[in-house]
């Protein structure tokens, strides 16, 4: 991965999704405005970056496991492929640990990420659980206390989902998130199955959590 691609990944994905949603998804005009607001908060250097579609598609294709098949109870996604994409954005840093006795790697915001998304500076985490070669669960937690945190959370989700959700799944997942993210009340949760994955969105009094589990 060259250095040029590193700072192109996040802004390209965010801007392209905003454009797609605003032009093609009639029921999501409010979400399009939110994403445009987030895009305007990114540094001018990023939002003016040129397009490199081919390179982005190559990175996304590298998310599958080495065998190209899914093992029951696993996502078919490796931690190395996630880090390769997400570290290139320079928005996240990764630390190793355990969750319920399983290996787990937690991503948190870097100083650059906190500057771009200040409402998420405290409370954001993405936890990748299980065998690093074939993860079993992914949990993304974002602060949600007001409209500002919700707007930045949805914008940042558009950036980081490219690191672990296959592109064809993302096309269905983003509209589902936009329809439910601001409507859930504390204590509520909702769930959808998209291809080989189950996505659960749940909310408490101060955070929202998106959980990705295998469907099989």
C-alpha cells in the first residue's frame, strides 16, 4: 500500500457514499445532510483528495479469509486485512487484549482522528474479537448523547465500515443504519441479516453499539 493511498481511503469513501445517498436514496435526505456536515468538518486536504476507485476496491477485496470460505461461527474476515485498511486512514490506533478469554484487538481514535471527529474523542472503540485469522465478532461503540455526536458517529461509521464489511453488504447496511441510528431510544435494539452477517444496533443512555456476528 503506497502512502498516497493511505490518505485517500477515508475521504474517498465518505464523499462517495454521501453523493450516492443524496442522489439515489430518496428516503434518506436527512442522512445525506448529516454526512455532508461531517464531510465539511474534515481537513481541506482530505476533502479535496482525488479519486482512486480501483485501489479502494482492491483493499476491500482483501478482507476475505485466505480460503475464501466462511467457517461456521466465524466472519471470514482477518484482523490483518482490517488493520491494513483502517491504519491507512491515520484515524485509529490498535491495542491487543482479551474479551471473555478470547483474543481481542481494540481500535481507538488517534490524535488526528479526535481532531476530525471531536464529539467521538471520548467513548469510541471498535473491538475485533476471536482468532485474528478468522474473527468471530466485531463491536463498534460510539458516544450518542446529542445530535452532534449522532451526526459525527454516522459519518465515522461510513469511514471505518470499509475496513471490515464487504462492499456489497455495505450498500444495504448504510441505509439500514441511517434509518435506525437516530430513532432508537435508550434500552432499545434492532437487528438485520445481510447475506452472511447479522448486524445488531443497540443503544443505552450515552452510547450506541453496532455488533457484527456471523449468520451461520
